[in-house]
C-alpha cells in the first residue's frame, strides 16, 4: 500500500524529533511505499539536510513553518467575507468552552467554563448540558477550520489573510463577546497580534497544494507521526479526498503547549492552548485509529475526547542489537558504580540525584556515580555547570594518602570518548542505572538500560512504571532520601540486582523492540484499509490493479462496489486547481544519501 507519512519537525530531517523511529518504521515496512510530507520548524533544521532515505520512499514534499510567508494573493470581496465568517467562528470557538473542556482548563482556569450569567454558577450546569455545549463548540471549530481550508483551496492560499487586520479584529470581537472565558476577556492588542501570528503559522498547512488526487489524495492512508499541526494535512486529506487517517503520539503535543512559554501573558497562553486543544479533539474524532505510545499519552487523548475503541497502544521500538553484549554479560559491571545517562537539563533533576548520592556514600563509602550526558541548549549548559559546582561542594576530592591525587566519586562524562564510546558502554559501566527526572514522557533511556540487563531505580513520572513493570524500583520524584534508600538496597543485594536485570531485559525484548513496533503498525495499516470503502481503482504502469487499491469490501454487493468509483493511475498527471505556494518544495528523492534543504528546494 501507499502511505503518506506526515511529520512536523521530524523525519526526514537529520535533527528532527522522532526521526529515528520513523526511519525504523519506513525501513521495516519495505513492502509498502511511503511519501513523506514534512513541516520544518527552524531554518537550522532545513540547513542540516535529510537522513539517507530508503528506496521505498517515493518522494518528499516539505514546507517551512518558521519563515514569514508573503504569497501575494489579494482576495476579492466575496472571499474576504467568507474568510471573516470562518475565522470569526474559529475565534469564537477558542474563546468559549464548556466546563471540563480541554480549552477551558488550558485557559489557566482548570475546569472553568464560560462566564456565568444570571442564575448560573459552579455546579449549576448538568453533565449533559456541559457535554452538549462542548460538542457544539467542537462542531463550530471544525466547520470554521474546513471553511478556511476550502477558501484556501479556492483562492490559492491564506497566509496574508490570516495575518490581516480582519483576523485581529475577529479575535478581538470573540474575546469581548458574552460567554468568553476570563483569560480571553483580558487580552490586549499586543496579545491579539501575537496570537494571530501564531495561528497563521499553525494554520499554514491550509494553504498547501498537497490535497489533490495526484498528491495526498492518491495515498491509501495518511499516518501523522505526531498530533497538532502535523495531523492537519491528514485532516484535510480526509476532508477533501476521504483518505483515512492514523495518528501516532509518543509525546502528546497538547501537553507541550501546557508547559511551554511560561513568560507569555495568560491571554496568549489561553488562546493558543485552546486552539491546540480544539485541534486535538477534531483530530481524534476524525482519525480511524489513534496509537498512543504509552498509557500516559493515552490518558491525555481520552481527556480530549478520543474514542477508546480507536485507541491502540503501540510502544516505541528500540534497536536491541547495540545492547546485546552488555545484556548477555552483566557481570562485567563495577558492582559499586551507579550510572545516569541522558540529556542534561533541569527536568532531569540531577540536583536531587547528587543529594541522594551523598546519602548513598554515607552508607556505602566505596560507591561511585557516573553522570553521562551532554547539555541540552544554553539552559542545559548552565544547569550542568551548577551540578558540577554542587558535586564539588558535596564531595571534596578524596586522596588515598598525603602524596596522592584526590579523586571525586562523582564524574561528569560524555559518550564518544575512549572510556565510553557508546551508550551501551555507558550502561555497562555500572551495576545500577538511576533515573531522577521530574518530567518524563516515555523513558527510552530506561528501556536501553533494561536491554543491557541492568537493575534500575527510577522516579515515578510519565510512563516509567508502565515501562519497567516489576523489574525495577520506583520512588517518588524530588525525594533524595527515598532515591538513596532504594539505591543502597540494591547495592547491598547483588543477587536481587541480577534477578531484576534479567527480568528487565526479558521484558524489554518482549515489548520494546523495533520488530514488535513494525509488526504492530503493519497490522494496523491492514486493519484500517480492510474497513475503508474503495475510493478509486489504482492502476500500475501496465494497467493492472494494484493491491490495497481495491480492499475486500469492494467485492461485497452494495455501496462498497459502486461503479462510479474513479479510476486513477498512480503517479499519473494531475491538474491542481492552483500552483504550489512558493514556500513549499517538492521533488524526487535520492534514496542513498542525505539531501540538503537547498538542494531539495532547487528540485
């Protein structure tokens, strides 16, 4: 079958998020064809180029979300009226919400809904009325979104209109309308200008020419590799061409909008988070299947209205091969060494780990801690410097004699040096792996430690408990004493460490390998196609029908075999209604070498 892979800031870019699992998925499903539709977030991301692409990638189309777009399109009076109506409805959907609505809690007022009118108040509205109001606002948002998409399709694009005074005034009217939540009512003109600019970037996929019969309309299935803006092309392909949509989320994009930009005003955060909440709800409603990567993500999706019948948990797939030697020979580790591996940033809470290790040293004077990782950006570099200073304060260099050089029991190292050339070597260096995070999605580093057959001590955050099951110790976050006690217990009990490490490796090999991940998605692809009505008969170059272009339902008498189904030759010429935007690129893909953004644009 032919898959349209939809990404945002990910595959095929070298530095893209989630690029690794996408590459493994594409290479593992070599029997299928993939067309990649990538939205880039930064200029640097494009400048670094693409990863080498396998032969099953037919083409890559890209569009930037980071640069200012001037499409030069001037709308007539009727188009301006259509835009004002649709954008006004979208703005109204962002400024109002029912109690319990994701957009309401995102406004900074958990559980809050619209302003109470006379005779109303907290607890006065029934659950049925609340659900009805929420459904009404969701429908208003969806109608406005698809109205804007149809206008963009008819007129050739909307970037200028989305940044226009008309858009700002529509936002202002919605914020001042009766029923708007408190954060929206407090929005000022600078806030509205910022929100309009952010919405223009988030809605930029509306203006792409990807939704024709010879483009996304020709694929059998759209697979969005994250929620949010990445899923928007899939929604439009479903709306215009009836292409089924699969949404995968290993890190919930909506949760990211809760946590980012704390310095923005409450009005900006409320309106943007409301938009992403509404978009997530519409995405989950229209998707054929939703595949969260863990139970933590699944709870977020259910909170935003995802139907449980559509949910299939598919754990990330890790390549177990690099960790095989360490996992098969766990006895080579230093029995007194603790190891931490990951990106150095405040969310990893290395400060609590250092304080916990101070207590470990009092109980086990021979213990050693190796912190292996690189800082994540300027904030991570500053945090690393702070941690090194704290380690020097807590653990003065110790010397065996008056003429010996002192040695600190805590070391800060990076992977790639002579002692630790790989991540597997880092995990193999210690008998116990520690995770001290206060925020975590799916703990891939913890799974790598499990593949190495190492016992683990972790904080109870994100999907940690789901990942390790009963194969490691779990303690509350920001609790150095509990962390220290768990580490000491395992340092003093080598047999228990060995049992936990063996169980951890067995669990990881059963649940978290690339093979199980690829097999799960292969089955889901077939499931979706098996219950999708035939949209067209796809022909190959010789005129023969292609598999999956005619699913099993096509042979059942009735509407499934409607003789008016269109016939389209895959890869045949198409006639788009308008030319491609100048800021979107398209071209054939070389399967064996990375292609720079400049070369891709030239083609």
